[in-house]
């Protein structure tokens, strides 16, 4: 799964024997071979991008995608998952922030 | 300081979870991660965000959190205290320890990895850092710009937008978190908002915990005779802090205190943001095979260039998903599988 990104795909399309790379069209066999080698090198050097066409996450709008985190707190599946509150001692002198009614902190 | 523990009744790996800015241990993304890992046999402890009033009051030595190197140092102490408490009072037996951080929690986790690699007082064996902000200045400017949309919308429309969004989210409060259809329904509801409205809502969500943090940060430094007496007084001061933005907080309250912590520190927010980003510790991260980073190419708080630079620096230990925005794909099956696999847990499929 950890292969390439959208931007590194090399679609073959249009007229025969044309390899379309971003910003150029390669026609001769030598150029074609060199383009393939360079593409392979780029792919090998970038093993940690997830291939876009294999990743079927449904939201292409990044803002809408981000909004979906809003319901990760939903507890429909975990009503009985037991959790405990742990109280770790606080820094000295930070135990209260209000002064008492006679003004003594 | 309050944390939450989800425990197993046998020796098990323990996962510390630190979610994003202002998050608390009882709500939000941390509880989702706890659910995911607890059912795979992990003890899970959710830490409060250093940018929460809880942490600022109880654990932040500066009292003004937000500078990751200092926050990580305070977190490190908190985690040691927590482990001691868990082992002595709660008899929790751990087989190994992992750390999962998201967003600002991921940035704090990166600094934590540097400290633990040097001091080995905890011995964290795996870090998974999800969508860390790579350029804090950029992220702060983005959130501030989104927040400023409130002025364009006006007070009434802004309030109505927030109320409408909360009402939508509320209707999903008992839904399943592993059902893509639920997320599809939610996204249909939010498609009725414009892009700018969603940006404004995201800024509001990120700043939810800020007024309480501002109150605590101010009050820690107040002379004792100026501290509030009644709950009403405290509430009024929290309300007064409602309009404070991250940049206001940092410039007015935090930077002056951060500068007092040591000599040779930056003099302004931009300097602290640069020095508290990932860039200064890239070499240590590269040298630490325990650290794994996940990002999304379309993260709205990070530029594509900085993600590419991170990949070039850390190579295959950075995995970039093409979509997902900021943490928006944590629930997606490919991502949950990846998270579980990183910590050696089984599959959910």
C-alpha cells in the first residue's frame, strides 16, 4: 500500500507511444526508456506515499474530511467500556486558584 | 490533574494517548483511540492536552503551555508520575509502553521521543505521531484567519452557525464509530455549510478550551489578593477571555513567560514557533527508529511542501495518505489498520 501519490502516476494516454509526464511528452524509445528508469527511481526513493487509487477514503474535500472527526466521541459502541479517572499529584502551590472569602489565599 | 485509564485485568502493553489542542481525557478523539486499542488488549491512558487548563494548572511549570519543548518536558514528568501511580496504587502491569499523539499532541510526542531517548526513564518503544503541525506559524495564521471570518459573518450569524453545527453533531452522539454510513450522513449534513462557514467552525472548535486556559494562565501569576473569590467571579473572567485567539494568548501571556525560562530563547512568537516546530529535532527523529509519523497530503493546517520536506528527511517512517484533511481519516479502515499494526496489535477486519 505504501507506494506512490497521485502526482507521481505516469498515465499513458492519447496517441500511441506517447508517455505523458508532467510538463513534457516523450516520443523516442531512448527517451521513453530513460523516463521509465527515472520514474522507477523516483518511486523507489518515495516508498512512504500511499497510492491514491488504492486508497478509497471517500472525502476529497479536506475541510469536510476534517469535520468528520467531530463524531469520534460518539459512544454508541462503548457504553459499557469502563474507564477510571486517575488523579496525578499537581505541582506545588497550584492546588487552588481562588482566594477565600476573607481574602486569604 | 485528571487522566483516564482504560485497563486490562492482566499484564498488557500500555498506550499513552495525547490528542490535539485543548483536548481533555474524557471526550473527543482520545476516547476513540482508547476504544480502538482497549479492545485489542491494551491498557490505555488518555492525557490532557498541555494546552488545557487542567494541564496548565497542575503540570506546566511555566503556567503558560504552548511551547512544545517545554510542554514535552512537563509531560515527561507527568507520565512518570502516572506510571508510578498505576503500578503502585492500581496494580497495573505493563509489558511495554507506546505513545500515540495527534495534531499538537503529535508535535509534543516528537519532543517526548527526544527526551526519552536521552533519559530512558520511561522506555517508550513505539511512537505514532498523527498529523503533527509542521510549521506552527502557518497553522496559527490559518486558524486566526478562519476565526476572523466571525467578523465578516457578524455576531448573530456566527452564533447561529455554531448552534446549527452543534445540533448536527449532537444527533450523532450515540452512533457507531466504525460505520462509514454514519460518516456519510454527517458529511451530507455539513455539505449545507459553505467552505468559509466550515473554516470558521473549525477555528471555533480548536479554540473551545482557550478561555479556561487563559483564565488559569492569568490567575497563576496573579497576586493572591487579586484572585477571584466566588465562582461567579471566575466565570466572568472566563467569559471575558472568550474573544482571545491563540495569537493573543501567545503574544500577551505565553511568550513573556517562555522567555523567562532560559537564556538564549527567541524574543517573539515567530521565533518560538520556529524553535518549537519539528525542524530543530529532525536529526534526532531520523536517528530514532521508534518514531513513526502519519500525515495527509491535503492536511489543512500544513503545506504540501513541508510534508514533502518531512518525507525527505525521515524517509519511509513517514507515511502520507493522499486524503483525509486534518485527522479526518482516523476512523477509516485503512488508517485504523495502520495504527494498530504500528503497535503490533491485531486486525479489526
